[in-house]
């Protein structure tokens, strides 16, 4: 992985972690940047869902940046989920949330590269 892409990917994951933790902690900066920007305060159920999302993002980082045991199917699932994330963020009614499509696209591309690497 070249250094520029790796740095951009670290920023993308960092942004995701920043937002996910913001939702979990019900921080004001996350209100317009997550869940469609529709809440004045994040509901408990959504905050719990984002707690699970925190574990998923952390695992994704492990898969990309460390050589942990992995199955090709998990990489493909994360690639597909990342593509869905790009679409959902790009179509959000919140203009600030639409920007989240950029880091999501970087993460999707990283998983795409992992799929291509495993086939060669």
C-alpha cells in the first residue's frame, strides 16, 4: 500500500471513528453528520447500534492495516457494506453527512484492493 493512500485511508478510518464515537457519546458535532442529520439527540437504540459499529470499524482497520487471519468472504462483505455506505451517505438528506461518502469510498477501495490482492 503506498504511503499517500495509506495516509488517506488512516484519515478516512479516523473520521469514521470520530463520528461513531460522537454518536455514542451523543456529541453535538455528530448530530448533522450521522443518521441523516435528523436527530436533536441520538436515541439510545441508535447509540447502541453505533457501539456495534465501533467494533466493526475497529475490526476493519485490523484487516486492512495488520496481517490478521482473514477469510476472503469477510473482505467481500466489508467491500459490499462499504459500497452501501458510499451510496447511503451520498444520498443523505443532510448536506454534512454527504461528505462522509468520500471516506467511505476510500475504505471501499481499500477492500477492493484486498480482494484483488487475494486473487493474484
